[in-house]
C-alpha cells in the first residue's frame, strides 16, 4: 500500500544532492570551530538574514531554548503567544531550564495585539519579575502556517525598542513566510534580535536548525549549546545538507504552498471537511471535521489504515502538511482516498 505522510514537513528526506554532498563535505571537530562545512553554513545563514553571526544547532527546540537563555536571566518573564510552539510544544523548557516565567497572550491566528504586549511589560516594582524578552512565531504553526503581518512585526519592534527589550523569532518556517509574502527573508529578520529557523522541515535537511543574531549573542549561545549537550563534532555531514537547504530548497516551498492550496480546495469539495481558504497562507492545513461526527483521533486512524498519515489537532481538526516528498500526483491520490473515507 502506498503510504503518504502528511503529518509534518519534518518528515522530508534529504535530496539526492544532499546525500552526495554528505560524502564529500570537508569535516572537522566543530567544538574546536574546525569544521569547514559548519563554518560555511553559519556564514551563509548570517549573510542571508543580514545578521552578524549564526550557530548550527541540532533542533529548533534547542535553538529556541538557547535564545531564551541567552537573552534573559532566570526569574525574568518572557512574553509570547498562547498557542506558540515555545509555550505549548517545548515541554516547558523555557521554565524548567531557562528558569523564566512565560506570560502568554492569546493572539488572533497567532498574532499578538501590540497594545496587549505593551501592557504586559512589567514596570519596576520590588514584587514583579523583570520582562526580559518578547517572542514571535512566523509562520505560526498552530494557526495553520499563517504569516504574521509585517505591520504587526513593525509595531512589536517599536515597542521592544521603546522598552529596550530584545525580540526573538521562532522562525522554524520563516522561509515559508518570506515566500508567501514574496519578500526577502532579511526584511522579516530585520525586526528581530535573534532568529531560529529550521533546515529540517520544508527545506529537507535531515537534521538541524540555525540560530542567528549579533556576535555577542551568538558567543553566549555557543557556550549554552555546549552546556546543553549540543556541541557536535564532525557536524559538517549535516551542515553540508543545510547549505543546500538554503541554496536550493527555498524554491520548493512555493510548490508546497501551491499543493496545499490544491489539497485544501479539493477537501472543501468533500462533504464533512472544510478548510478556511482565507487562512491558507503556506503549507500547513487545519482541516475542520466538525460536520463529520467522528473524533479527529478516530479519523486519523481510519486515514492511516488507507495509507494517509495525518495529525489530530484538538477534537475537531486534523492537520495536513505539504512538503517536497508529496507530489501533485500524490495530492490528487490523497483526495481520492479522503473522498472514500
Ligand atoms: N514543530 C513540529 C512539532 O513539534 C509540532 C511540527 O511537526 O510542526 N518551532 C516551531 C514553530 C515548530 O513548528 C517546531 C516543530 C519547532 C519550533 C521545533 O523544531 P524541532 O522539531 O527541530 O525541535
């Protein structure tokens, strides 16, 4: 049986070029700073986002945690969105390991109201924690890959500047945002002091994320990465794939977005499934199954039995994600299967 994995773009396998590159990539011990492939990837990431330095980290989760630790002190408070990955999906690492208190604001489609952010910043008071950081997620995973409006980023930046606070971007899929906005990634990055982006999602590298920011921040981040056990040795094997992610794979994202549109429109024609097309910005589809009279868990099981892997999202939604390992032909096939369920 053909199995189609629409659970996430994290399931993408390396491209042929990546497999080839892994075999010839120059290697060294990256803890000594001696791996030419890692050094090249870090320089490329920094240059692409127009920041001073970058750091190769094993996962997005570690990249976000390091960013929180490097920007704050234990006991600080960080402002983030209620459905953000850092708040919901990182096993409370920010609280447990960075020792910060999250102040979560409920956004609309992941977008925080700048006024509420400003009101959440603590004034000096012996009783209060100190606000240490504002975090934003773009694209927003739980909102179904929605792009954060540029004006919102500008407003948040102005507030951060006024209160002298750093801003971190969980940009796991920030290249998807840039493709959807048809803008240079630098324009998004310009609003942030640090950005984490993932190589191992739509960009198809097997492992790895980048943390990007100014030199002093990355120096602190490098030490924190070591402390957390993320100092890797001949990591150029992985970094060589990440270089190709940045150089070759961003064009794939617009194909992923087109396929997500086709899949969404097709689902809207099948009774009991509905996708809000106004919210379809990139490659993540939140499919409502409210009219289906079946729990999302059960539907996911039924789909799996027919060869389509999806994730349940709450009881009324399933999440489907398009990526390079799902072709247009696969999408049409998936629609046929969904019709038969
Ligand atoms: N997201 C994963 C799951 O954890 C939900 C996925 O399949 O989408 N930030 C954002 C916005 C993410 O979506 C993810 C992964 C991460 C951070 C963490 O990246 P990794 O998995 O590399 O730790």
